[in-house]
C-alpha cells in the first residue's frame, strides 16, 4: 500500500510540474492580465479582482459581504497560478491580510482555489484562533 501511495504521489507531481509542450497541438499558455470574480452561490456574497504582477503571480483583492449586521471583510494579498492545467482545472494558491469591519480585526489568511472555464472555487482560511474556513463559488471573468 505504501508503494502504491508513493507511485501515485510521484505521478501527480510529474503531471503538475513537468512542461506540457511535448504534445503536437499544444498552445502556449497566455495568462490573462486581470480576473474579476463574483461569488454568490455560497453564503458570503463576494467580489474580487486578481491583477497580474508577473507571469503567474497575481495581486488579489476581495470583499466578502456576509450581512447587514454580520460583517464585511476586506482581503488583500498575492496568489500564484500553477502554469499547467490539470485535466480541465487551473489551480492557484496564496495568502495575504484580511480586515474585518465589525470586529476591527486584522489577520493573515491562506487561500487555495481552482478555475474551470468561467467558474471558480476558493477556500479561504484566516489564521487566527477559532477561525473557520470560508468558501467561495461563483464566476470568474478575464480581461
């Protein structure tokens, strides 16, 4: 069983980090300059922007609106978009600082996400005691 897990892990790492330009009809990945995200399928209503700083590094900003009396959370940070697609998905991860309007709390956070055509899914986890992860599911448009 241990050998099987090691072989599976090696296969995933090879797919994730090896160049994919060995195929006959391969197009070079041209990363977009900006992405705008709208999330409203899961509880926090969210609007965000990802602006390209270098080839795969993006400056991110998000605003999560939880409710009138609940909270408004601002997040700013960096995200790294993994260059090759894995199946149909583009994965990214990053982190930054979040500010809570009602709690007057500033805390770091980590984020992982995936993009599939115009849909995106993010998991954001603030790094303070007692925090629970937040989820975003919505649309992502590039320009």
